[in-house]
């Protein structure tokens, strides 16, 4: 899922890829981080260790529908990607 449209000249792209193993890869600014996730009610709780981008260690995404999530702390809307990469 994308957080916002990407711009090649401005590093403003964020992305998360949920893996079937209960893990997710998340790209917030400059690095890809892997963490485990669980779903509680309509919240996806992503636990990351040793990530300076998420110093508290937990990121919460609220499930809106099958193609939209909302990041709980800053209310950013993440939309489902149409292809397999931001360049599609």
C-alpha cells in the first residue's frame, strides 16, 4: 500500500508490503524495515525493533476497507497500489 503518490525528486513515498508469514516490510523514508504484525479489531499493529524511524517500536494502521488504511498517529491515508511497484 502507498501512503501518497511518489515523486522522484522529493522523497515522499511510503509503502508497506504484508507477507503471509505474519511479517511486513515497510518503507517510511529511506530504509525498508521488517516487523511482525497482528490485527486487533480494525487495527493493524506493526511491531518493529531497532528502527530509528519508529522509536516507540509500534506503528498502528487502521483498516478502512480492502484498499485503504489510515496511519493512526498522523492520519495519513495509505492506498492500495495498482501494480507491483511505485513505477507501475
